[in-house]
């Protein structure tokens, strides 16, 4: 048992009577659930009740072998995090995972899988190879992460020895939201990517700022794994029930998003009920019949085709793996039109690659002229595997001249346009990565586009 008393720490298991005993200060450390906490496990907080305090002469007990991150699987008061750090150090336990992990149905058991965690500003990715799920609880090895990518430039940083295929199970986690993902057999939607994490970061920034929008109905367009929709459901402020729609043309997406590995929460921020809707159809057609959403989220295909870069109109049909900016243009036009509800917010992923298409630049400018407010929530330089993204030569997507180092003003914001070659990163923090792996560089953006008028 791990017995924690203010003034003393002891760690015991079946074979060792006492591994460590140390002093901690006499500060009262509140153990209180955050208003957005979705799960409450009595086992996770031992003998301490909600709102109770770890104070002088009080103790909290946990099962031996329980990870400290699982021990604190509820959101804790910042002082409690300080206590947890002291306990970990005193017990000789070192673990880079210090966030609330999802609790799945007790029937969920995975003996071996990687755990992939992103820090709260997506400035570091941490991977443990030998994670597991036992009776629905995520278990992290009690050691530092096997892989640490800072800054993370790809979901699978093969240059550090880690890669994960779409069909391989992994636990993915960011800012209190996680899922046990493996793409279902026969499905073809994209697995969660670094873009997914950056859009979640954009949503987090939107929801945390003063004057954050109250969300009544939200939709994740081209949802794939549904991670964006799940994150929004957990974080979106508002009163009363939240309607969350996940739509994708791939039936496998709906299958996964209703599986135990997705673990759809029934409540969100401040305990508000979440009502889930799953649609397998063309999102454009769905929005034509029902656009009454105050939050639209999408990480769509955003790499222009050669025809789009040459100035032709946006294409809805994709000619390659993730080509075609038709959905990007459609969503921007939708939010700027009378079809969208007043005050609706679009949180949209695109990239400096996307902006090589004149039609995208024109559409952003037109949205601003029509009264939309455009803000950049996230700007991050990331790697681009140009050898399989798109068809044939990718020279049409490379920045030339001043675009290599200077931003352009588009839609009232400053953006980089185009990709740069291996070894020519624009940002200081991404320079110096080994160019032997051939990554090109592009700048990922998460935009907030709001219909003001």
C-alpha cells in the first residue's frame, strides 16, 4: 500500500516492508474535482472524499502498483499536483505522465500497447512502449517516457524510433481526454495525426479565453477517429445539454466512435449532459439540410491539387491520398453566409500548403470582407512526408522567393504560404532536425472563423 500522511510518506508492497520514508510539509492539499471532470473513481482517490483535504494526521491509501497518474485520475487542485510531485520524488517513482487518463469500461483489457501523451501546449510528445489497460484503467510504466519529441513534428517520429500504424492499438491522450484507438478493419479514414492534437490545442485556447462561446450544438466534420468531437464535448462551455454530431463518409468512423475504445462521455464541462449523434454521409449534404450549429470543427483534406494551385476552382473529389481543398472552401463560404447561425464559430485546420491555392486565399479575403472575424489560434511548423502526400511532383507546393521567409496578409491575418525543403525550416525550434529522413516543412494553422454580422 502507498500510505500518504502529511509529514510522512511510506511505500509498501508484498515483499518490501518499507522502501521510502520522507517528510513533506504540513500544507493542506485539497483533493477536489474540476468542474469539467467526466469520471469519478472512488478507488482512484482512496479513502478521501470529494472536496476533502490531505492535512495533518490524515492519510490516503492506494493499491500497490497503482501509477501516480491513475491515483490522481480526477482533476486536482494545483496544490495537490505539487504534493503528487513530492510523493513521486520521495518514493523514487519517476513518471512523465501526470494527467487524468480516461477510464474505460471494465471489460476493456489490452496487455501491451504504446501510450502516446501530448503536454498541454502540444510542445512535447511522450511515448511509453509498454503500456496496458487493465479492467478499463490505463497503466503507465513507472519510468520516464521511452520517447520524448520536443517539439513534436509528426505523430509517428520515426527519427526517434517510434511509429504506429493505423491498425495498431495505442492510447492517445491530450489535456484530460484520451481514447484507445485502432482503425477498424475495412475502414480508410485517417488515424489521429499531429494536426489532430493542434486542433485540440486550438479548441482549448478558444474555450479557456475570456468571452469563450457557449456551445449548444457542435459538429465534427469528417470526424475520422472522433477525437476532435470528443475533446470539444469534454471542454465546450455552455448551459444545458450539448448536442454533438460526428459525421464522416466512412462507415468505419461511426463504428469506432461507438466502440468501447472511444468511450464517449455522457457529461461534459460542469457536468452538462452530452447527446451524441453519428452520421455516415457526405458532410456537405448534411450541412445543406441542417446548418444550425454554433460550433463547427474540421481537420479536412487540405493539400491542393496541381489544378487548384494553378488557379482553378476548388475540387471536392480527391485525386490522391489527402488532396483537394473543396471542403475547406465550402466551410469558409458556409460560415460567411446567411446559412450559418449568427455568432457561429468554425475551428478549421489548414496549412501553408493549403494557401498555395488562390481559391483559398480569395475565400479567406471574401470572408473577412463579408464581416467574419478570422483569428489564428495555433501556428506551428511541422514535418511533411512529401514522398507520399499528393501525386507525382510536389514542386507546385513549395514556397518561392519571399514566401520562403516572409508571411503574406490573407483574410486580415499573417500567414506563411507553401512548404520548404528538407533542412530549410522557417522556425528556430524546428531547425536542426536530421534531414536524412527527407521531411519537408509546412506551417500548420488552426483558425477560428466567426460569423459576426
